[in-house]
C-alpha cells in the first residue's frame, strides 16, 4: 500500500507540474532537466530521476518543485533520510505546501520519528482541516502512544470526513473500552458491525 501511494504520487507529478514546451526547455535548462526527471520517475526509473532533479537544482537551487520531485524520487529508491532532507527544503521554500508536509510526516513516521511526524501532520491539518489521511495518521500515532483522549478526538474527525470506514469505528470502540466508557464502547461497536455488514454486502 505504501509503495502504491508513492508510485501514484509520482505519476501525478506530470499533472501538478506541467511539462514545458521545447522552446521553454531550450530557454530554461533547469526546467528541461526537471521535465526529464518527471518522465523518468513516471516510468519507475528513480535513479535517472534523481540524477536529473539534482542537476536541475545545481542550476536553480530554489526550484521548489524540483526539491519535491527529488524527494519523491528518493522515496521511490528507498532513501528515506534523503527524501526527508528534500521535503524539508520544499516546505522551507513553500511553507503552505500541504502534500509536501504530509509526505514529510510519512517519511518521519516510516523511520519511527513519531514526534517529528506529529509535527508534520499537525501542520497539514492546520493548512487543510479536511485532510483525512493526516487526521488518520495522527489518530494512529496517538493511539500507539497511549494517548486515548487525543486519539479519540482525531478518530472522530476521521469519521466526520470518512463516515463509511468501519475500521475507524472499531478503533473508537476499543479506545472507549480502555477508558471505561461502556456506553460509547457499545455505540461505536454497533456502528462498526453495521458498517462492516453493509460493506460485506456490496463485495
């Protein structure tokens, strides 16, 4: 699932950042290298993409899209620490870039740096209060840390944004069991069973 997320993100680069025309590439060598990297990344050639994006940044160090794309390439190649460095540069140059903050948080979490991951995901929901995956990530971290009240609040936000996910209702039921709230535990367990049956009926 994680690899699929990274590949899909790479494929969207061509949609997020246009491929320049031949005339524009001739006038802007950094853009030409960036375009080469995007094409390589969408084909799954992370090594070529990394080389192209790094060369683009040698020419244009503040080329924020190239920093982001380089981070994606490092992720695809399995170099999470290097990806973090590039994502940090991307959000430094563009502080309101939601997906860059989210990707930074995902990398932090992958390395077990939960405090830093919380910081990144929190920034995401500050910028976009309806970013369901960031709320989901925060809820999961809070639950694993044993912070039941915070996890419950975050999971409820996920339910608000994605009301048909039975697993979130199950998690809420288990959390309320830990807090000793039997009424809430039963209510969320019942909702879980109802959503689970509805989902199974459509499969």
